[in-house]
């Protein structure tokens, strides 16, 4: 579907009242096709992808429309070919200034808005599996292929054993790709969270994903500070928090090898730290 046809659709649907002053195609690390439209100094994003992807992303934005960190959903094409949302000014550049403040803002602005999603399965919304443990095991298997011999076999076994102890908890609708690469910053402050890949699972997954998405400040104090902001009372996370962190860190090691190998040595230091934390607990 070409952008000119979409613009005509938006005008006919009275979403917009005239042609945009200008528009441009955006580049990025996403499989979606993105356009930035400018109407009288107001900016909007048009996002195109497969219908099941558009539907799940739009549903996430609608479900958490009260969040001050998410874009405002303006229009969803009826057959889910595309949707339109507000543009958040800022940059995805993370300056490693203060992870505690970033996670606090994330907790207050998004994660504390999360709502239960019973009866929808577990894992990726568009490809659900039977259990949360199954979803995590699939992710760990993928990570193990990327990490390979860079970790000892005992390390691989540690994570797999911890995952097998992971029981299903209350399911929530999660962002699913809640890392600094999808965060919008302005003057060092977290201003927005974009590009959800919705997941049904434990809210702790998104927090740990964000915590591990950059190799700085991966300490007990930092994750503990974030958890202290938690308003969702579905679980007492204190009893299994550190085990969940090392599972999330292992997944991040796999992603690091695939996308950011230059960060691997920093992550290995964090891995040793967290392995000591878990094995000495």
C-alpha cells in the first residue's frame, strides 16, 4: 500500500483534513515500513506491516492509552494494513547517565499500568505457546545457539535448570521488546517507549529486559531500586528476582552476540557477578 493512498484514506476518514505539509520515509532496525507525516508542526507516524503484527501492536497501544510514555494511537486501518500514531520527539541514543532514573520512569510511566490478560496463551501474542516456561525455554535455546562455547557448559545448565523451576504466574499484556533501543530520550530523560512486540507473560520480564538491554550498572542495587517502585501486587518478586535476572541476562548475551558483539565483554563481567549472586544465595 503506497503512502499517497494512505494519505487519501486518512483524509476521507476525517483523521486528517488536508494533505500533509511534508512526509518522509523513516529508516530503522525494524521490519515495518514507517513514514513520518508533518501537519502544521504536528507529527504522526504511519506504520505498515503484516495484519497480525499491526493488530497486536495497535491493541497494545490502545490497552495502555493512559500511559504517558506510549505514542497516542490515532487510527487503525480496518483490515490492519497500517496504523497511525503520534510522533515522540527525542532520540534513541542512551547516554548511560542514570539507569536507576530510567527504570524508575519506566515503572511509573508504563509497567505499573500493565493489566492481566487471561485466556490468551503465553509468549508472543501472534504466536502463543502453552506455558510461560515454554516461551522462556524457546528463547533460551535460541540464545544458547548464539553464545555457544563462550560460556562453560555449567553456565548453560544453570540457566536451563532455573528456567525449569519457572512456573506460570498471572499473565499480563507486555511490551515484549522493552529495551533502550526502543526508548526515546530527551535531555537524558526517558520520554517514550515505541515499537512493541507484544507478549503475554510476567511483567518482571519487561523490567529485566530493560535492565539488561545496556551493559551499564547491572547491579542488585539498580534492579532492586526499580522493583521498589512496583505497584502491581500479583506477585512477590523478591523470592525469585535474582534468578529471573540471570535468565534475562543470558537471553541478552545471545542478542548481544547477534547485534552488538562489541558489548560482549561488559556483559560477561555482569554474568560473572550475577552467577555469584545466584549461586551464593
